[in-house]
């Protein structure tokens, strides 16, 4: 069986924190590759008019092009309406029955998974890879892990990664304030943002 990781998100914009997370997951779990999936219309976030869906996807392509183990998937970008992880995993599993999927998230997302659309399907079709983030206390994390395992039979693996205090919101704010984002994002992404004059005014996601 192939082992494929999934990194989903708005990637608005993608940054080195995303890439570092994917690389660490791939190395520690011996994944064959990691799919980066830009979300077109996630139900839990407001859409921003600052950049188009195509521009966000273009930036992801630029960010991952130098890593042979990273790949962009437009399966969610192409879907009409809301995008749900359960639907994505169902389609991927049907199309690639020879593949095991590993859904990569931060610890903060783990505490919301029971509220996602049909969480049982997500846990049935993937192993959840979790890295500590946002300074989550160990006892709180253990309690949530036990809850998800007992309630859904979830397969969850914690992997180590140094904390990187970079967020897409931080990058958008820096750009709007005319501050540098060098070393926050790959040079190709930075040049794309400058060329297309993205995020020059502030707007909430």
C-alpha cells in the first residue's frame, strides 16, 4: 500500500510553516508523498476577495515545485459548493484503493474534528497525523485523543515538530503594513505576491 499524506487548507498564502509541517510528517511516517489541497470554499471560513482561488493554487504550485515528494491536488478546488474532508477522502479512496491516506493537522484542529461533516467517515478512511501547536497542554491533548479513539475508533499518531510561529494572517498583515515577508514564504511565492500586488489591503478571512 502507498502511504500518502494530505495537507488541506486555504493557503492564503502558503508559507514555510506549511512546508515544514509536511516535510516532517513525510519523514517521520515514511510517506511516499504529500498532497497539498487548496480548499475552494471551506464551510468554516469566510472567503476573502483579496485573491482568487486560482492565485492561491498558483502560489501552492510555486511553493512545492522543488520537492519531488510534494504534489498539488485540485480535487477540492474543482468541486462546486462547500468542500468537505469526508467527501474528498471518499473519492480518493474509491479512485486509489491501493493507497493509505494520512490527514495532517495541527493540534488545534484536533479539538474541532467531532464537529466536522460526517467525522466517522474521515476516521474510517484515514489516519490522523497531529503535531503539537498553539501550546496545547499535554493533558488536554490526551483527553481529546482518548475521546476520538473511543467514540470513532480513530487512528491518531502524534509526531514531533518544532513550533514555527508563522501564519497566513500574519503574512497578510505584514504585506498590508508594507513589511518584508522574506524568509516567511519561498522566494517564488514572494515574487508572485509582489507581481500581482496581493494582500496590499487588509481584509479578514
